[in-house]
């Protein structure tokens, strides 16, 4: 059912691209949108400009904005690791067991692994993820942030 709804919505969006200009809905004007104080931050690019459709950065201070930016970097890195974790089992399997009596090679790939991993395996993964997040077990997540002079940052902005 949901697949049918998604396909129908995709077809409607695609058909709108070929509608005559007079039938298209008018695009919202950017002039009516209040400009926030972060439109000159690193990462603001055209044509979207400062992109905050939910208004999460409205009425926040610089420290909170920096915290949001750090969280965005961290979550992006986690998403990249998730993709790697989804691809790697197609190529390589760790030796050994994920739980007593259950070898890594016995765990199927993809979503089928959810039901195949025993409780002890899930407990190990949840503890490891929590340790990385809370105690920073794998190292400093400040690595990768540019440590440049303000003049150099301005020069490198897109």
C-alpha cells in the first residue's frame, strides 16, 4: 500500500514539471522569509542559501548553533558508518562469534540480520555505541574540523 502511495506521489511530482507555466503554483518568495543571523556561515550555498526549513536555528545563540553544527557533523559521520556497515558484510565477514555458538558468517546480510542476531550480540553493539557516544572511546570527534585562520576560512567559502 505504502509503495503504491509513494509511486503515485512521485508520478504527480514528475507530471507537475511538464505542466504549462500558468498552471504551476507560484513559488514562495524569499523576501517574506525572515533572514537569520547565520546566512554567512560556512556551508551556506546557492541556490538554497541558509537552509533551515523547520526554523531550528531561529532565536538561538551562537553557542547553541555551534552545538547543532557539531551534532550535524557527528550524525553525518554515524550515517556514513551505517552505510559502510551495510556494505562491508557483502565483501568480508569477521572471524569468530558474535555470541556463543553463533558465528559472524552465520548472520545474513541486510535487514534479515535483525532477527538472526541474538540478544547478547545486540547488547554488545548497544554498549559499544553508547561507549563511543558518551565516553568518546574511539577518539576525539573534533578531528576533521578546519582549524584555519578566519581570513583563510573566508577565502575557502563556497
